[in-house]
């Protein structure tokens, strides 16, 4: 099984998708954010202040989210692929002007349309916790 973990070509694909998502997130590119989530009622995004079940709830959240103050710095990013069509991406992030540390984890699956987020979770902690 270890020969199926982080195959270079698969890892490169997921890494590109992850950073494409990050660029869309900080740039508030709602079309790309929508594209990169699985368009299904079983998609889940558990946020720092919201629980979203299904693509329609995620779309509504994105449409209502403020477009300001989205810049952030990533750290401790770990991307792990398993086989050719499953990956987990975990990262921490900080934003200027706050002592909170954000944590983000995404489950990606390669579907016929390409790599898509099928589950995501975001949380915040205060530095030192």
C-alpha cells in the first residue's frame, strides 16, 4: 500500500487543485470555489461558525460571505494522496490583526469532472491553546 501513497503525479494534481482553491478563496472567486466542491447533497463543509450540508448550503454561504479580509498565510500544509483518486489536505492559517490560528482540512476525491472537495472542516483557536 505504501507505494500508492503520494505518487508524484497524483500528488502534483492534488497540490495544484489545493492551491487553486486557496487562490480562489482569498480572491473570492465564487465560480472556482463552486467548481472545486462536489455538486452533491452529501457534500459537507463544517466551518468555524457554520455547519453546511449539501452543495446548495455551501453555495448560499459563499454568496453571502463578505469579500473583504480574506488574505491569509498558510503554514504546516500537509497533502497526502492515497491511490489515484483520494486525498486529504490539512493546513493551518493566520490572518493579520488576529491572534487566532485557523485550521482547515479537506477530503478530495477524483471524480469524472476532476478533483473535488467532498468534505471540509475549518476551525479557529487562540494562539497558545
